């Protein structure tokens, strides 16, 4: 149990709050728009377990793949694997169990969920290598996490439709935008070690502009979803609140002052995902 606790701390298990609400959002919208019903209790449970398995596997795999990079970086040298608190073999055992949880959960939902698993697993593993050859690594992370709303939609409907992909684009560019902000902390280190990121490629000031552009795309995608779906003003109010929070998030981080990066990263983005879920459910209920 102590080792599991260390692993959960290592992968920042609490950050599941970023993607899980959007998986639920995809499940709710898909179920109502395609099936005309709410997701069943079983679907809620299996989608939750699938998300936990996917994220746990991906984050632990990322820590294993990046162990040599983390050892050299003063900001990450005290992570569990470089610090010797968890071994590679223990981490791989946890990864195997997490992927097994993902597979079992997908199988309990529908066969399309199972058929799409190879794509999801590939992206979950591939992302960790992208910083070695492209500064678009943030976009790859966004695409990977944006599987969440698609997974929720497929999990309840067994289909994919255009509205699901609007959610996909919204989440992909939202995640890519805040990952750029987070990566500003390592711009100098990445440049020195030959690693790729938007802050190390273009500098922190331009990187923050790119982050704002990505968040603008995310915001517009959420607005378009309001236009093409039956969602009403309650959902739109949630989108506007999310936009305000994004704006505030960017006001907290300056090219010459990165002291608030962690605050901008976790609390602000957790608020955005929860606001979108609650206002969407509220819209549907009322």
C-alpha cells in the first residue's frame, strides 16, 4: 500500500480532474443526443474506471520513459523513480494493471470501445517520446487527453458523431495551451538538453502568446458546440465562465514572472473542467 501511495503521488492522481469531467460530458451528451436517455449507472462506473486506468498507465509510463531526463532536471530529480522510491519493475507492474483495468472497462461498455483501444494505447505511450523530436509535443498531449470525451461518447453510444469531435478539439487545444504554460518552467533546461518544446523553441514570451491562441481555439470550439447542439443558455454561461477563467489563468503568468505557474496549472484548469461538466448537466436537467 505504501508503494501504491508513492506511485499515486508520483503520477499526480488528483490531476485526473482535468480529463474525467470531459469524459463524463461526452458520455452525457452522446447518450442524450444519440440514445435520448441518461447514461446508466454501469456506464458511469466503467467510464470512470477506464479513465483511471488510462491516465494511470500513461502517467506512470511517462515517468518510466523520462527517468533519465528527470534525473538531470533539478525540478524533477526528486520524483519517485529517479529518487529510488519506486523501481522500474514495480512501475511496469502498475502500468500492466492499469492497462488491464482499461481493457476490462472498455469491454464492459461496447465493442467499438474495444476496437478503438489500440489507437488510445498507442497515443498514451507515444506522447512521452514526442519531446525528443518535435516542439508540437504539447499538441500530442492535448490529442491524447482529448480521447477522454470521445471515449465517454463511444462508451455510452457505441458511435462517433461530429459533436463529439468538437469536444475533442476543445479539450485538445485547452490541454495543449496549459501544457505550454507549464513547460515554461523548463525552457532553459530543455534548450540545454536538446529537448523540444514551444517555450524552448520560441522563447517564453512567444510561447505564452501561442498558449493564448490555443485556448482561443478551445473556447471557439465550445461555442460552436452550443450552436450545433440542443444545448441552451445554461451551457453557454458555463462556456463564458470557462473563458473568463482561461483569461485569468493567463494574467497570472508573465514572461518575466513564472512564480504562479503551478497555481495557474492545477486550480484554474480543474475549475474549468468542473464548470463545463456542471453547467452542461444543469443545461440538460433544466
